[in-house]
């Protein structure tokens, strides 16, 4: 539970950075799914 408190404090102080990381992960997941279904992975 202590880790969650630290994580929550980090989110409060670095909202832009956290939003960027979440957005980048979402874009990466979408691109990965598209590449998989298009057969681009070999």
C-alpha cells in the first residue's frame, strides 16, 4: 500500500508527464495491434 501512496503523490506532481506516458502506451498498443492484424510482423 505504501507504493500506491508514492505513486499517487507522483501523479499529483507530474500530471503532464503521466498523461504523456499513458498516451504513448496507448498509441504503441494501437500500432502493435494494427501491425499484428496486417501481418507486418513477419
